[in-house]
C-alpha cells in the first residue's frame, strides 16, 4: 500500500445541533479504530494547541484513500484535507528493510 501524510481540519457548520456534533465525534472514534485495524490509519497526531490532526494513512491509491478511507469518516463532510503522498527516504532509520 502507498502511504499518505494527511492534515485534516474540521470546521463544524454554524448552527449545527451540539447533539449532532457529539454523535459524529463518537462515530468518528469508532470508525478511526476500524480503519486502524484494517491498516489504513497508521499514526495520528494533534499539533499542540490546535484543532487539527496530522496522520499517516495507507491506501492502494488516491481513489481508495478518498472514497473508501477518508470519505467514510463521519466528520468528513466538515473536513478540509491536505494530502501528500510519501515514500521512505533512503536515510530513514525506521525503514522496513533495515537499510539506512
């Protein structure tokens, strides 16, 4: 699978019922766990003091990432995403093949 660095920013539409926000956030947690179990969500960080997330995600290609992975997040309709496809650097100390 290919790897993608994804920055997600969620903006709740003005006037949204707080109960709907709570429902979607709870469902988001469940879906994130499912995606992690399936190997799509590898790591997830929140920059200190900010309401956005940065994650390492895996998918077969861009289409799968948007349609079957990110697009299935309950908060996706309220999210903006910056996606960067990444690959291992030759000097990456964490390379799977042990080189570097």
